[in-house]
C-alpha cells in the first residue's frame, strides 16, 4: 500500500490479548465477512451434518447472507423472454407472479388513500464522504455526527455499503491510526471486506501480513475472506494453506471449499480440486453451483495429437462430472442457466464422441421438442408408490401430532368409512375448494360446480368437509349440499379437525390413479417426512396427482383445472442423451420446477 496508515498499522496494532477477541465481537462484525450459499436455494441445501452440527449450520447461514450482499449490490441478470407454458401452480415463477398481481390489486384499492409516512431504520444513516479526508476533516465529521465511540466502525461499514473508493477508506484508517495509535481487529476486518469486494487483491495481501503479524489467530470471517481473495490470484495455494489451517479448528463452509476448488481447476491442478470436492461431499456439505460450474469448465478440448495419458485423464474427469449430474438428479437440484451453459460446452468439447446441445422445452405429453425422446413419467412406480404410502401413513397420518388435529375415534371412523367404499378417483378438499371465491355466500354453489364437473366425467368422488357445512346458512344452502351428497361420497369431520391428513389417507388408500383437488401445497406435510428421498417422492406424487382450480368458479362457466404434466421434471439420461431441466428464472420458489430444458444428444 505504501500509505501512512500502513506504516502506523505495523507499529501500532494492539496485541491480540488486549483486543476484542473474535468470539466476543458483535454479531454485526462477524456477519459482515461471511459467505453465501446457492443463489436459489432458497431451501436450501447447506447441510450441517458432519460439519459441527447446529452451530456449523448457523455459521454457514450467516456466511450466505454476507456473500449475497457482497455479490448482488446493484446487479441484475438479463433474462431471455420465455415462451408461454401451460398454467401450473408448480411452474417456476408462479408464486412470484401471483404475489405481484395481488400487490398491484392491493395498490389499486388503496390508491386514493394518504400514503403512510414511515421512518425507516436507515433514516439518518451515516453518509460517507466522496473523497479522502484529512485528519482534521475526519475529526470535524465525527463531531458533526455526535462523536460516536464506534464512529470508525460505522463509517467503514458505510463506505462498504456505498461502494466508496478505496482511497477514502485508507484515509479513514490513517486518521484512526494517528489519533489512537492502533487499528482494532474489527476495523481491519471491515476494511478487508471492502478490499475483497472491490477486487483490491494487493491491499488484501498487505492486510493479511498485518493481521498475521499482530494476531495469533484469525476468526472465520477473516479466514474466509482471505481464502476467497487468495484463490483468485497467482497466490491461490496460500488460500489452500489457510483452508488447511481452518480445518484444524472448525469445518470450512462449502464456499471455502468452492473457492479453492475453483482455483485449483483454473490453475490445472485437477487432482487437488477433486480431492477437496470429495472431502466436501464426505462432510455432508452441499456444493455451490459455482463450484460445480468450475469443475465442468475444467474439461478442455484436446487435439488429435493429444497424448493417450491426457485423453485418459479427460475420460476420468468426465466420469466424475457425470457423477455430479447423478447427484443433482437424486437430490432434485436444477442447474442455473449459466451452469447449464457450462455443461453444454463441456459435452460438446469432448473428444472421441460428438455431442450436440440444444436449448429446448417439452410438449405437454412429455416429448423433448428437440430430439423427440420421451421424458420420464411423472407417475410413481408400484414400488415407489408403496414406499411413499407407507411413509405417509406412518409419519403424517399416524404421526406424533396427528391427534392435535383430530381424535383417535374420528380417525378410526374415517378409516372404516374409506374401507367400506370402492376406490375413489378424486378426493376433494371441500372447504378449500369452496373458499376459492371471495364471495362467501357462494361457497356451497362453488363446491357444487366442482363436484358436478367431476361427476359428469364419470368419476367416483369423495368430498371431505366439516360438520358446520351441513348447517343450512347463506353460505351453505341446504339444496346445494343435498345435491353434492347425491353426486359424491361425503365425510364431514369435526369443525376443529384438519382436512389434509384425511385427504392424503383417502387418496393414497384408493391407489395410484386417485387424484385430489386442493389449493394447499402440502409443504408442512412434506416436511414431516423423515428423509430427502421420501420428500422428493411425495413432491413427485403431488405434482402428478394434485388438481388445482384454474381461476375462479363462475356461474354458467366450465370448471377448469390447471394442467398436470405427464413427465417428471428431473435430470435424466439414456445411452445417447441427457435431458436437464435448468433454472432460467430468479424467482423460482422451492416447490416450483423449471420449464426449460437442455437436450444433449450423442451422434453415432
């Protein structure tokens, strides 16, 4: 750096023992220098297993928040215009679009009202200067802001948040060093964050020398920042050394591993990259999408004169990459668009085989629009269905809290009722369906319209309701309820009972053909299942069996349901092709699936 503050820092940094130790720092200090997880993820996928349990998981989540702010300030990706797909509550972006629509409707209702005056927490925040200041100017600024004892920390945070020039931050450090004779660990940590975020790697190296010479150890935030910065430079092996040191104290985060893996691949050290990847997976951690992306970018096109050993190395590397795709399939992980592009490039660059990649979609019948291959069915196999049925019965229907929602007597009465009836084709959540229209006077009318539509298709229908629906009222007209009971089998629970366990029991008991009608996305029930594989089976069954009403039910108009795909949205392959659904949207909720596909076909 060569600046005044650096010279003073080397002489004046307090001994570590007299300073605020990392574990004693305020959460804000630790929060500022942590990393991110999957950008969507959104459910996400960082596991605490094998990595320090609950505390490790919490630490990784703090890291994720920091990296989000580090990467995303003021950036937005340009997305291609997507074609129109059949309506589905499970289609990517549906939840976001619905929320925006409701927000617009709400704003129209309130447009004539006086806007509410709010005082946000950000009002009166410190405004950083737009140029480097002298010591006298910093003193004057601090006094004008009330002489806060944490002025230096707060100002450095403001400089980071505003993306200020590095010279301004340097002048602040010079001021603090001249006035106090020391630079605290926390202040250096925040300056380090600013340097890493701005790509000032030479400054990072200097801060590293200062902190290494002044403190006997570094906490997680500083270590992670140094790993990140070193890994993107020619000194990447020092990032690997820091990672090895970190492992002696705690389990590194997926981001720590990913930074060094990417550096190793970029610098041609494939064995180190894969060794670290195996270590990461062995600890039960979930790699970041960028980590996978760097591994796929490591395959280079070889020439005709390539040595046999090099070709073999590429072949082995490719087999490892196929293992990543299978892992993503088994865990229902979808590559983001950028990563999908790297997969496409990787396949097309392979020697010995000619692969062609195409961006495409699937027909409603589950046929790839590019190669004409039929995609895997959304329907569960007999073995999968039985496995799911057993788990749902054990963990949801007979779970520990089931009798908070019903009574043993009522549940037994329902089981006997279901056994006494022929298998149902459709199970209807009566109250859920009736409430689709805002006009509560039309509840029974709405339910009758839906039941009549299903009955008219020759289906055996079960309507689940509550006993209050049988009491004649404006909402529940006696005539409508009588007709419903004529057209469908009906079971009415106590008014305090929850309908979903009954619905799931009846649908699964009736067989793999039985569908159910509800707007409830069943996320709480899916979460009750004991493992990821069973939860994925439940989601697959749900997408293939749940009928969701398309819009409101209006008098005289045909009742319509959202389309149910015939194919499963999951990475799949055959001998000569791979089909990968990829995430081309920034607003996909965890219960939604992508609508776009990458088709990879091998030519003979």
